[in-house]
C-alpha cells in the first residue's frame, strides 16, 4: 500500500532530514543495501522522493550520511585534561560501538559495497573525513596544553583509530583495555607527544 506523504503534519529542515535518515537505516537493516530504494525510503519516512533528492544525489550518499550522523552523534569526545586519557577513552567508546545495531548495518553496507564502485567511493570519501574529525578536538586541546611536539597531520591523527579498526577486525570486535593502552602508549604518543 502506498503511503500518502501529504497526510499528517508537514516536517521541514532537521526534523525531516532525521526522519529520512532513520528510514534509510531501517530499510538498510531490513533489506540490505541492494534492496534499498529511494522510493522505499521516502515511503517509510512519509515524504516524497523529491525531498530525498533535494538533499542527496543517490541512495549511497544518503545511507552513508545516515550512518555517519548517528555514529558520530553517539560518540562523546572526552575532555579529561590529558591527551593519553582522552585518546584511550575515545578508543574505548569506538570499540563499544562495534556491537551496536548501526555498526552491524555498516558491515552489511560494506559487504554490499564489494560489488558497487559508487558505494565504495562514497564510503571512502565520507569515512576519510570522519577519523580526523573524531580526533580534532582532542588534539586541539592537547596542543593548547603544550602536549604535542608540533602540528599533527591528518594521517598521524588517524593512526590510533586505524590501529583500533585492525584490532577489531582481527578479534571479532573484542579489544581489551590493555590493547587500547598499547596502541596509545607504544605507537600514538611517541609519534605526536612533546
């Protein structure tokens, strides 16, 4: 049955965007990326396809934006006054997210990306910006406190998250506090600390 999106209260801006992104993630969870269509997302969000296409050029951009928005919103950037402690707490949070439904959906999305060059490209473009963004506040505060030996490059900033991702993949999502401390103490801090 086709839902008439014109019935009910009119939503705009952030409220509508959030409804669309939640609908996109619900579709992804239900049918996988291959089965997701802009028409189905619009129906689930009770809006028009035109409302989706005004914001996103295609389903790949919409799905990846939805994933990034809800994962990033769940991460609370630590501010303890110590670079070491902030990075450890951030990595612990990221590890704890691995079991969340959103991360499980990402695994399905990545599997679907194997056969879809456009989806792989969008994931690569968007995730490339996410890792430095997660570390930016921590590094800016550490720089202000004089904990860094100089400007940290984007590549250096992503080292702890990249190493954590490798551990998560190797250990099926179970990463100990000791392993996180090793990543920070043995690799990251010697790389950036004054």
